[in-house]
C-alpha cells in the first residue's frame, strides 16, 4: 500500500527563495528527515534559464530520491510560482510538509491536492473471443 501523494501549487512566492539554489537544496536536504523519510540521494538542483516565448521564463527544478519514493520542486521565478510533489510509499505528516514549504517560499496562496495511491494486487483479465 502506498502512502499519500502530496501535490502543491504555490502562488505569489518570495522570488528570492524561488531562485536560490541553496534554499531549494537545503529544503530537499532537510524535509525527508522532518517527515520520517530516508534520503537515498543528495538533492539534485538544475537551474533553467527559460524558453523565449513560453510561460517558463526560468527557475529551478530539483529533486531528492527517498527510499519511500521522491520529492520534487519546480520554480518559476518571474511568475513567483512553484509546484511541489511529495510521493511516498508510507504515511507521512502532510501538514508538516505543507507548513515547511509555506515557511520556505512564503506563498500568498496555496492549492493542495492529496491523493492516497494503492497498489493493485489483483488484475482482471478479459479474453476477447473472435466470432466467425
């Protein structure tokens, strides 16, 4: 059985935090331990300069692999927007994670979606018979 899948959209964030590779690295480095997860990689940080003519004018994409799955952050500095994804194979304190991201990015608005994923144990099989 999987745990929660937390997805956040953070609006009107602190632009300095959104573009700071150090802030994002530190967030991904600390959060797993705060919510009872176990890092299996160091945080990976990839700044992106954006693409002319598109919504994406640059920001940072980052992730950390955890034994329980992954945590990702994508920031859009000019739009002062970020998305966060915390997927886990075990339960964790969703509100503690949300509070941490609010503290780091200081959004004026947060949209939160939490899904509870489950592993399909039995799969149905259907046989299609040909009619002559």
